């Protein structure tokens, strides 16, 4: 066996496109494919930057051609040779290196490859499970490298932006104490403190607030976070967020800084001019008009309230809903009167999946009257005209009407609205940012007979709603806000509570006793006593942001080694069992399978 010779790479493949013909370069990479044309052998060699055609010419080195004829896909090579211009008929404008080729003088094989189990280039893409199982091969694909290059560049832009705007980067701990009121923690048993556990951080929330107490008045971190949540397509058990906190700063300033961040980022990455300031909408209006707290504003189609028009018209179920404090609302489906009964039924099922009892589909005939439903019979011509005016309907449209409690109706029609937009391709190619503000402070859970924080327990109520905090906290609005882009929640934040007495009142409103608050948050409550400045903050989902910038709709595409929906790493087969000795060292004991299964079901 010949000794392996390591020739130091002088150029990435893409750089060779700018090298003068006749110059000697050394490139390295993997064989994408080999073509034998008579005595000539052509090899497409790829690295992270591009594909380069390498030519093995028998007139220069016959032995080299014989060796090159045995090269197989994914073999790892280093090649030294002279850059040459391609013949006119062989130019390839679709390749970065399409005007040049490398005439090989020597090469070294570093390793060969088994037949790849996934499609590396061209043809149908392999199924995702196979791609995740062989993620190291999947990441070789040029499409994947481009995604991670976007991620890398975004990371650098974000870090530079915050530094230039007076923020200081601080790394907060990964081993924290477990606290209630959030998602389920990932626990890490401690060997040195038998019977105790650390928790991996769901976010650096308390640490960054403590940094404000410590006079780090502008903090940021691109932080790793962990949440042991049930499977969802748009979430991962471990993820990255852009984490920010600011003291002595108003919401207006926080908004302005981050509008500048995203406008600059989209200009840098996509060469797009994003208009600022971004639109704003209250949470209540977002729910009433779009049926979602993350509204997609790339198309109009607002939800309209028609309760006052259709109630008291002798329509039993509508009158009953209105009398009980419910609402009747609709969305107008442009040119939807053409839909078949089956298509309308499918649309009704969308509403039912959100809890609606049903959906009334009303066809608009001539722009002034309606047909085909009980509304045609029960509503006067004047009310029919008014109904169409409110709906902004024209001849050939379809009114999708739902009656029920306010939240159910809004969410059901919100889903119908999105379904219509998908069917009719109504979403523009624009990037529509919007701040959603004034979220509810808490939400009541009738099963637990208590309130839970809509955002987290450290969010400040609106000043004008403080009067309700002790007696009727559900009426309180929060000084909380989300940034939404095209129906995707990019991030959220709030003004924080900075006074100890208000924090105690908030805990009380959530049914957290003083003893429990002291047990779980004592260190934080103690810190609040020592001169806490007013502060606010926000966190953005970095992975979701990259998904948008890279133009993919799969969150797993933008994470190097992601988990499946079942929170499993198919490549490493994590999580895995550990030995009894490892468990004993941290004071844990393995349960029998039957007990484990029972516990899992109960949780």
C-alpha cells in the first residue's frame, strides 16, 4: 500500500473560477460522479463551495488515468493540477466553475465510500427518516450547506448588530434549578448532591433579569434552550433563541431597535427592503379580525361580526347563541360560490376541528341578495343587503358563517381563512411583519380552578389594569408583545415586573403561595429587593428565523442534528438506556417496564 500523501489545499472549488488558466492549484473534496469518455476520465469533485470538473488526460499521465478509472462516488480526494479554460462547447453557465476545469497532475485517495443509502444529488429526495439516520451524508448535500451558510451568516450579523448597539454578550448557566409555571423541564440528577437535580434552562429568563439588577443594562445572548414538550412539527426539544434584555428602556425603543435589526438582516441576507415601522395590532383585534394571535397579513379577508344583523330574526340556533352572549361571525370566500357541496363540507370540517358546531355556507347571487340557506328566508332584504355590505361581498362569493362563543368562533374562522388562502393561492410573496400587543395577562383553567400566566409570571400588567389584579386577574392585559412574520411567531417578550410587592401580587393571582414562591423563586425575590431598574426584553426563535431566510418549511432542515417528532436522534439513537451503576451514582433506580409505561400514560 502506498503511503498517503497530504497535499495542502490551496483553493476551494469556487475560488478556482477566478484563477488564471495555467496556474497550478490544489483542491480537495468528494467524488460526485465519474465519466469515462474514451481515454479521458472526467470527475466531478465537490466541496462545500462548488462542484469542479477534474480532467485526467492520458497524454499528460497515462497511469493517472488508469487510477482515476477506478474512482467511485464519495471517494475523498486531494488533486493537484493546472487550471484550464473549458472549450466553448463545454461551458456550463449553471455552475460557478462552469468556465474552467482542472487538468490533474497528481491526486491522493484519502478514503473510499460505501454506496450512500440516501440520494446525494439529483433525482427524488430521500425520505426524511433516512436522511436523519444518515445525517452526516445529508449535510454533504449542497442544499443543506446553503442552509447552514445562511444560519452562520445570520448568527454573525445578529451578534455584530447587538454589539454595535451597545449590548454586551453574557453566557448564562446551562445547569439551573427547576421552577414551576413553564413547560416540563429536562432534569439532570446530581451525583455530588444526592437526590437533587439540576434543570436545563427553558430560557435564560431569570438570569437575564438578574443581569439587569447587576447593571448590565443591555444584554444579549444567542442561547441554547431546552423544553420537554409533547411533539409538535414547529418545535424541537433543544433549540436556539436570540435572547435580549434592556433596562431604562420603553417598549417603543425596544421595537425600534428590533425593527432596525430585521430590516438590516433581510437586506443583508435577501437584498430586500423591509419597510419600517412595522404594523401593530392588539391581541384582541388579532383574534377578532384574523382568528389567530399570529396573523398572516399577506392577504386581507378579515373576519366580520354580524351578530347584530342576524340575531332576533327567528333563526333558533343563532338567536340562542346571541342570547347566551355568543357571537355570529363570517369570512367572505372570494368567488367561493362555485364550490361543490363536497368542497364546502371539507371547509366546514376545518371549522369543526377547531370546536365549531358547524358552518353555514351562504352563496351571494347578485351582490345584493343571498341564496340557498335559512338566512335567505328569515332575513329581510334590508338585512341581507346590510349583511353583504359588512362582509364586503360581491356576486359569486361565499359567506362562511360560524356561531358560538367568541374565542371558538374566531379560531375556527381563522383556520377557515387560512384554508381558503391556501386553496386559492392568496398569499403574496411579501414579508409582512406585525407586532401583536396587549396579550391577556393570565388565562383561567377550569379544571385546575386557577389562573396560569399567558406569557410567564414575571410579565407586568398594563398600568390601567392593575386595579383588577387581586380580584379579577382575567381582566388584566399584559405589557407583552410578539413579533409575527407571515403567520409565524418569530419571538415574544414583555415589560417585566421590577417591584417585589407587585411580583408577590402576581404570584398570588396565579395561586402560588408565599411558601411556594419562596421555595422556587426565593433567590430572585431576594434580588428584586436590591434596587431593580425598570426593564423589558424579548427572545426570538433563531431556528424559525433561519427557516424563513433559507426558504424551507421544515424546522429540522435548519438544525444540524435535529430530533424527530418523538424527540429521538435517529443518527445517534438518543435517548439511550444507561447502566445501573450510572443510575446508582446519582441516586436513581430503574423501574420495571410495566410501571414505567403506567407512569408515562398518567403524565
